[in-house]
């Protein structure tokens, strides 16, 4: 679990601004759900084995099991199912929930994390898959990451099933095979080989699987070429061919590559699947998603196509830090005060101090001041600088003539402003500062 000090909260809010901005620009609407659900909701989708991975509990005197949500997709499916056929299609939703896992924390994977979920319900075509990929890339671009920093590694469950079948996996063990392949980089080779043998993969099959997993091709490569190279039926990659055209329309192919080693272990995926990784492959996946056409129906709703993804904050923040993108130059930091009020300590200054702070705050300005007993002007200006205030208001001897001295903390320039004009003068200057600051939006 995590504590968020002000600097940590600034990073979290920076990520969420980029997520929310990208989602809204692409026409998605925000939803939310409860922090915990009935335990059965997660067992419906993932089976009894999921219980050991959850924080589950019973209320005192109750006989119903609950669990802190480890993911948001079951909540989304439940909410969509509750609307039934009254849900307008297509529906475009996003959420930014806290999620929980009862497992040992590791670098990039904690017991609690914040996640951006984006889902498009009711659209069966590759344009929907491309749309959700576009939203993910838009957010990453908004955070300063480009095609040299991240890769969308795309595959298809049908093509992956064909490859596993050719390696010796029978149909009724395919779900187990997907789950194992998804974990192949997280388990020791000897453990992987033992578990692979249990689902029908011999040493030759494991070697073939490793060869396939290591093969990544630019998304500009026609999927039919991949089918030919891997001896797959061309129809098994037809969805990828259609997706390639949609990605090209959006200018996204430079971000993407084909990777048939991506299978996404969760059983509900039905078609295209993908993950976003840093280009060097140093970190865990930044995001993962795909198509899950039968999920809403599984939760009692009508049959409808669906696709979407989840992007966690932990790995993303690690990558941004490594790239030097979590500093004030990129819009990250605790809020800067618009003004810091400095008092010389004389009676007239002290009488105006609190009413002035109140009136400026009522005008919409972020105002701070010292709480120290001493009224040393130099020390107060140093404190203003430590808070990165944009302006310092100095209440001194000029007050006798109705004048307030304002210091620009960046340039050091000082101006004498009539008391009655102060709020409007500051608002004009701050508006000019805002116009000069570079935008972090793509």
C-alpha cells in the first residue's frame, strides 16, 4: 500500500490529467464503481483460483464474501449488464479506480495501484480496437513519450491458438496454455518446462514457443507475411490485417509491432490482444488490453462486442522518471502559489495582511504567507522563493500612499501597484505567464 505525500500526489494528478484528457477528447465518458464487490463476481470470470490473490472478507455476522477489486473489468461488465438492452451502443466508458492484489510487492507491481480503464462496448470492427489503442497512445504522448519510447505489441488469440496447437497443445488445454505463456517471463525455465509438459508441450514445443515469442516485426509488415512465416492459416490473421489499416489511418503504425508471443492470460479475451511496453523492454507492461466480446453476456447481460485496456500508474511513473519527464518543465509539481504576502511588520501592514489575503483568494488566486512570528522581509522573500511563488506582495512603507510593491519572483522586477488595482493587475500578469508556458498536450 502507498502513502501519497504532496510531491507523490502531484505525479498521480499529472498522470490522471493526461488519462482523463485523452479519454474525453476521444469521446469517452467517466464512470466509477465500488471499491469492493461480491467475491463471486471475480470467481465468475477467473475461477476459484483467483481467491488466493485477493483481499477478501466477510462483514461481522454476515455470510456473504466480499473482495477488494483486483481489476475493474468485472465491475464494468456488471454495470453494462445491469442496463440490459437499454444501454445505448456503442458505449464508450472510462474509469480511474484503485485496485488491490494480495501478493508480494515487486518493482512495478504493488499491492495497491491506480489504473486507467478504457472500454468500448457494442462495436465489433477493427476500428474499435484501433480507437482504444489510439486513446492509450494519446495519453502517453501527452506525458511526453513518443514512438522511440514505447511499443504497442499486438497479437491475436486465434493466431496464438494456432501456434500453440502446432506446438502440441490440445483444444481443451488451450486456456491453461494461454495462462502459462502469459507468465513465461515470470517463472524459472525449469518450472515453465514442467508446467508446459503438463499441457502437452514437449521440449521441442517449448523451443518453438520461445522462437515465436522472440519474433517481433514492425506493424508495417503485412500480417499475411507472418502467417506464411509461421505456417498459419491466413484467415487467422485477417483481423490483424484489418486492424493494420485502421492504425495506419490514425498514424499509429510507428508505435506498433506484431508480437505473437502476446496472449494475455485472462480467459475472457476473444480476439485481438495487445500490450504496451517501453521500447528497451526494461520494465513490466505499461498497459494491456484487447477484445472480449462475450464478457457482458457472462455477467447476465445481452451479447455484445467489447474491447478495452487497463494502464497502471506504477510502471508508467517509473518509465517517466527514467526518461526525465517528471519535473516542473513537463508540468509536474505541487501547485505554485500565485502570490506570497510579505509584511514589514508595522501596524498598517499587519492590519491589511489578513484582509488582503482573503480578498485575493476570493478573486481566485492561490495565496500563501509565512506563519513564523518574525517579520524579517528578507527571510519572508526566501520563504516565498522556496514555495516557487510567482509574485511576492511586499506590504511596506508605501502603504501610507495606498501603494503595494509587487515583485516578480522569476525576473526580480518590482512594480508599484495601487491597492485597489492589485487583484486585476495580478490576474493580467498571471494570464500572461500562463500564455507563455508550453503545453504538455500532444
